């Protein structure tokens, strides 16, 4: 067996014995299972239908770091508003950001527009992995997924579901992320199998579905798995505890304050964040910089957008990938707003590109009655 595919023994004689099993995955069994149990997803071609590269690409971008259940309603709204690549390429970035609001990882939306314009300019999607990777927002994983599903490329993308299936199937006991390189090497080898190459799009989506519905985190339903007969993790009694992960360091804390300011005409003050960086190009309530230490009330109010009778309106907690954020929300009503930014009627806020953390701030202010009488 190649060194890259060695299976750690953990002192378990059974795992050492299982390491002599062939480095194969029973693609015919998996594909037969998929033909019976495939999920019906709005971006997925039905049997006998040709996959639409636009819908495959859009879904894969939306599914980055986001669950299928969350993505489905966004996908429907997007495809109703932008039914094809040309419609999206012609859209204003602000309109796309507004439709994306709440989905998170907002650089994806800006890259979506840039990629759509590049694809429209060249007359269609590139069909090779190198050409796909050259588009904004597409890395090796997304290129492999689009290539296999939309164009029949012999590429096996490794997302969380596929990783979990492979780690359990081959009893890879080294913890993540250290084991990832070996997992990717194994996936590349599996993609060379003739049975995979005959139906790469279906094979990839079969692994997605198997990981999502059978080989689930913490509680694999091995009795329903079409790969159970050759699963080393199941045979060794390790399936439920794999994959293993190295301990993560504590998530850093950040603190700040946001200001809800409404005028006599029921317009609220907003501003747009810088194009680059976290939540780039999205709309926000004016606020302080976010920092490692909490603000005192005096410190926060010294950074308010203008002088007003500011009232405490609640505390918002939001967790980003790399840090957790606590925001104090302050609210006030004034006759006329003279601070920098732009005004929007309260009734029109739902149409703004407010990220989830700012929508939490809006809800906190809406619940607080003190500012209404100010």
C-alpha cells in the first residue's frame, strides 16, 4: 500500500489487519444506492437531464461554509431574480449583496458578480479545471465540484461530507487538519477508478448525499450504508468517533457599539462598509471599531455619529469564523440627522444589504421602546 495511504494502527491489531484491504471504494454499489435515494435539490439535474453549469456553479458558491437547508431559499430567490449568467452579469453589485444578505461570507457575493461578468464576456463557462479555477471565487474544491457535476471531469471534491465518508471508510485515525493531505491524495486516487470516471457527477453527488443522510457526524447509520461491507472504520468499531480533530484554540473576543439613529420622518442612518475586508461592501449601522477590549459607555458615546439623547437598546452577540463579537446597541431619535451616511425609511430596511449581525442590531433596537419617546 502506498505510504500516503497508510492507516494508523493506534495499537489495534484489527486495524493493522484491515490495512491490507484493497484501497478501493465500491462505486457501483454507491451509484446503485444513489439512483434509488438521491436527494431532489433545486440545482440538481434530474435523471437523464443535462446539468446546467450556471445552477451548479451558483449552488456550489452558496454552499461554501453554508448548509443545504439554508441555501435552498436563497437559491430560489436568486434564480428567480437572475435566471441565467447574463442576467447576473448585468446586475449591480449592490443588488446582489442585498439579495445575499444573511447568507454570510459576503466576499462570495462580490466574487459571484465578477465571475458572472467574466463568464458572460467569454461566452460561457470554461469546461476544464484550470479555467474554472481562474474565475473569481473558485478554488480547487469548487472547481472540482463544478467540473465533475457540470462537465463530467474526473475530479473528486472533498467537502465535509466526502471527507467524513473517506475517513471512516479507510479508518484514517490521524486527527484533522493534519490528515487532510493524505485524504486528498486518496480522493485523487479514487477518482482514477473506471467506475467513477463513467459517472463522475453522479459519483460525487452520491458521496455528498451519503455523508449528509447516512454517514452523518457522530451517528452514522451504518445499517443503511451501501459501502458498509468494506468499511474499515465500521469493522474496527471506530466509525462513530471518526474523523478525529485536533483541539482548536479558543476563539478570540471582540467588542464594539452600533448606533440606531432615527429622524422625525422615520428614516434610519446607515452607512456602507469598505469594499475590502470583513463584510466588505455591506450596509451597517454606524458604529465604533471592533476591538479586543470592551468599550465603556463614555468611550462608545464619544464615537456616536452625532450628539443625541442616546439610550441603551440591548446587547448583540454574533460569532464569526475567527472571532466572537459582542455589540452594545445605542438608540436615539432626533428631528434631523446631520451625520455622514445615508438615510433609509424604516419600512425599507428589509431591502438593504444588511448582514446578519446588523439585522440582530436592528431587532435589538426595534425591541427597545426607550428611544421612541426620546
